C-alpha cells in the first residue's frame, strides 16, 4: 500500500497526493471510539488550503472527542504509539512515506455519515525529507553519478516511534544507523 505526499517545486511546500491516507485516533469520555483508523484523501478545496478525508467506519456515540492524526499510516501501532521504518537505502527522490507528520490534537463532536466535522489541525513534521539533486551537466563532475552514499553525524534511519497524543514529544529511535 503506497501513500505519499508530494513536494512542490519550491522544495518546501508539501501537498497531499491522490491515494494519501491519514491514521486517526478518537478519544471520548468512555475511551477510544477508534484507533489508527485510515482516512483517505477525498478532495481538495479549489485553493488547496483545505483537504477532505473520508473513511468507512462504525457509528460513533454522540459527544466530544479528542482527535489525533498521523501521516502516513504507521507501520505498526500500540495504543497512541505509532511506529515507522525509515530504510537506510532510498532512491534519493522525495518520498512522502518518510515525511512523518503529526497533528496537534483537536476536540470536536462525533463523526457521522450525515455531517462533516472539520478538524482544523496543524501538522508537525517529525521527520524532514532531504532531496539531493546533482545537475546532469555539472562542471564539478566528469562522470555520471550512479550511486551516492551519505553518512550523517547522527542516526537518521531505522525505526521511529512517536506518540500521536503529543506531537511535541521527541521520537524514540531503535535499530538506527547514520
């Protein structure tokens, strides 16, 4: 299953892409109505400022819920802990699967088939994407580059676990490499 955002030509702006999915948690007064529920991108507003996602899920009891969102859908979860695997070998192209983001939790009413609930969220990047571009006709290189190996001074790949209930909390890394 592939889900990925796209990167605008400015190299800074991330947009949702067709087929994108968010993982959503909804916690009410009586516990969780659902955890890690996949919501798929339905459509954008005309100005791209709003994206609308949908899911086929069981009915929720009336009341207020705290909604927590993670992008992309995690590799695995344990309660509100979402885990992702960032491989040490990648293509060098921007890949939204590794652009891990969490939303600031928001409180809204129950989601129903009859009504739209707008979750006005702020997404926080937990992992930053790196795009490397080597010009084809660069004066610095006489030969075409087929392989580029980069070693960072700190661990940047491996398994990352983040708590979707607290986007400001630092990720926990395991099985890491630089």
